[in-house]
C-alpha cells in the first residue's frame, strides 16, 4: 500500500487562512465576517501555533535574504487599537533586523504632499530578499482622505482631477500598482484587522489605566470612533474593490489578539513556503577555491599544534 504524501506546511495551516481570504471573487460584506472568531482553538493552542510559525519564519527569512530574488510586502490596516503594533512585535520576534523593515505612515509631510499619493510608499518598498511591513499604508489614501475630505484638499491636486470618480480611480491605480509589484517578485499580503466597536472601547479603557500604554491614547481616537459606521463602510468598499487573486485581502478577526496573530503568521509562513526558497549553491569555481582555502586553514592549524608541543 502506497504511503500518502505528507501535507505541506501551507496545507496544515490552511484552516487558519482560507476562511479569512477574499480575492475579489463573489460578494463581500464586512458584517458577515466575525470579529471574535477563534478557529476552534484556545489561547494556549494558539500560542503553540504562533511559536511554531515564528521558527518557520526565521528559517524562511534567512533563505529569502540569502537567495535575494523575492521580497515580501505585508500591509496591515485596521481601526485604532486593532492590534497592529503588538502583532508585528509578537510575530516577528527573533527575525534578523537586517532583512526586515517596518514603516508606520503618519500624516504626510510637505515634501510628500508635493508628490503623487503613492510616492512615499514606493520609496519604502522592500528590497529583494527583504520583508517590508507597512503599519497603515497606501490604503489610507482611500480611507482617511475619504472620511475627511479636508485632508484630500491638502494633497494639492488640480481641482479638475478631484471628481466623483476619484476613489474608483485610486482603487484602479492601487490594483495596478500591486499587480506591477507581484510581476516583479514582490509578494503582497494584505491584512484588515477586523475589530468590533465594543472591543475597541475596552482597549481604549485599558490604555487609560495602564501607564505603559497611556502614551498611545489621543483624544483624536475618540473623535474617529464617532465616525465608526463611516469607516466600516469605506473599509468594505476598499476590500471589495482592491482584492485580487494576486493580492487578496485577509479579513482577520481581531477581538482576540492571539488568534489574529495565528492567522497573520500562518498566512505569511504559508506564502513563504510556496516560494520554494533555497540557499544559493556555490558554483564549481567557488568550490575549487573553498578546497584551497580549506587546505590553507588546515595547514595553519597543524603548524599551530606543532608549535604548541
């Protein structure tokens, strides 16, 4: 009887990936996606998966860096207190910092406002062999600017270009940009941390009580919270119009931080496994040189032992 082939890592992790993946096929309604999903796991089981994923991620990152062919762009979007910062810290613990960069995009500077809306994101893209993490991203340019038209007004666009079609045009531009990246060896993984309004309130209260977290709190957070329905509607529009097979969205249940990390880590590890990353093999000329170097080092060691006697 023939033995069944063992499942790949991606297949083993698929139960934490496929339910949350949307690639643009079929309808998408944000309300149909639970925020408190736990995937049939408890927190202890989730931690075991997270720890295993971290080991795989460290191994894959070393090969990604050495091979120097692919790059990985991770996009994290979500409401305030969604867990973006803590997810980065928990998932990427132990990663070689030489091959990983995090960019947190705040309000654009005057220099950035003198360029097109994608410019500051383009110059922050990861090099080949590197992992780039966007904590907020180019999607803010169809989110905050849409909720707050006064911000769009600061982008100095010629008035005749600011039409009712501007958001549709930006969706098209972003989708084309991401397609371009994937055609040039950048794997694009996009995560929307789907947090409930009740859980956001609890996290805000936690920040107010904890001196180590108070610095994160701003009265602007409360002002933005009042616009919750508007943000949810715009996020739904973003996911619906920019999810594609080459750059799908992962709508991550974020009420339980540990499970959000299971999903995000599983998606990243599975994507890296599919690249079939390998350490570069030395050519014949290099192997010949290595043999000569080995002989020289061994001779040096022998002379050292003789002198020691």
